[in-house]
C-alpha cells in the first residue's frame, strides 16, 4: 500500500470487522460487526461489498468461496481475510486516530475525554 493511499473511515470499520471476526468473516457477519462499530449509523450490505471489493483491489484483503452448505441451500459463502498489508494499514490508521484523540483530550481536558465527551 502506497503511503499516500490512506484509509477512509468506513474502510477502517470494515478492516476492523475482519480482524475481529477472523475465520467467520463473510458478508452478513461483516455487515453486522460494521454496524456495531458504526452505531448509531446503519450499514448497508451493498456498501460492505463495494468496500470489500475496493480493499481487495488494493491488496489489503483476500476472498475465497467456502464449501457449499446445507443451511444456505447448497450455496457457498464468499469469505474474507485481512492480508498483512491490510493489518499494517489498519495499524497506521489506529495510531493516527489515537494521536488525534490524545491531542483533542489534551486540548479539551482529560476529564472531558473520560466522561465520554460531547453527548
């Protein structure tokens, strides 16, 4: 991943979902985890798949088809996993987010940050 190619917030949400779900990462579970992370915003399955496609094009995730299952009427699931480049990109984004949060907390005061900030 090129240094100039930073992750968008929703890409970070999707990568975090993959990291959290590990071997259980497919469309429906990724959407559920992404919605949990994005609360109170809702997440559409279409947005999830568009973002997964983009992340796969960037080389940050890989996908494959699972074996067909009876519970899905004999259909396979498209599963996803984080590539090492995806882990690095997510780590860089998390470090930047923490630096921003720490700076904001310093300016607004640590008590404000501990109490949950603006509600």
